[in-house]
């Protein structure tokens, strides 16, 4: 889970907090000044900090620090794409985890699609977060769910799973086919499959109780 700046300040030592202060200041400056060449030939200082986050703040805080840098810089698509394509798996994960916090619309979907083509469970889990839930079209989203089941990523990682799976007959068919293939091959059906399959049920979770007829008021003759 990504941590806030306040939470990081409480956990980082003095040198790490000072490094983070400088890094975020540089990122904020980039957000308000055109200091990077439009063609990307000049690398902004904050992007260099992005790669060094784990070394200065600890690997356990690297995702949170990198996410803060992206948000503070109001990172445009060229920067986000460059950091993803040139980054390590850990740096790519931080980009994916932050996409929903940036003003990119659906323009960063190619990064999500790239992550979903890998078998790196860290990237797959990060790719099916809130950004994918908001922007992946139905066909691609269904395959993302199947990718999680195939690679062993817990379905809990899929943001808004219940909302998007509800009443999805095509997803239900794909899940049934996947389960049949696994069974025919003598392989175990992932437990998460049944969870998702249940969510595709179009019936409401709690059917309303039938209304009781209101007793008629007694008349003078009764």
C-alpha cells in the first residue's frame, strides 16, 4: 500500500527525509516550469531521483516515494512512459500504481497492456488497479482477470472487481471455459475463479423482501 508523505516522514531517518524534501522540491519545480526538452533529450532532475529512491529511502519505501514524485511533478505521459520503459521492474510497478493519481485519461493504457503481457506477478497485480478498472475496455479487462488467475495473482488485487464483473455473461463464459480446460488437463482450478464467477451473477445480492399487505381497517359492521 502506498504511504502518504506524513507516514513516510514518521518512518524515514533524517538523511532520507532531507533527500525526499529536495526530490519533491525538484519535482514541484518541474511541474511549474518548462525545464525539460520537449524531445526528452534533457532528463529532469526529479526523474533521476525516481530511479534512486530505493537507495536513499529504502526499498520498502521506494514505491511510495516514487509515487509522490510522479504526483508532485504532475508527470506528463512522455515522462511516465520513459520511466516505465527504461525502468527496472520495481520502477515500472511504481508507475503502474500511480497512474490513477495522474491526469492522463486513457492515454497510459499501453503501459498497462504491456504489464499484462508479462508473467511478472508484481507487474500484473499493479496493472489491474484503479486505473485499469476505470479505463480498460471490457474485452481487455476480462483477459486481465484471467491473467491474474493464470499467474496466481490474488483476485483481490483487481480494483472494482465486483462492480465490473456483475452481470458479465461473457466473463462467466470465459471463466467456465478456463475451468473446464484446467479440469480436463488434470490441473487444479484456481480458487479465485469461483469467487469471480459468483460475482458475474446478474441477480442482486439481496433480493428485496416481499411487501406485506396492509390489513384493512375495521369497519363499523365488523
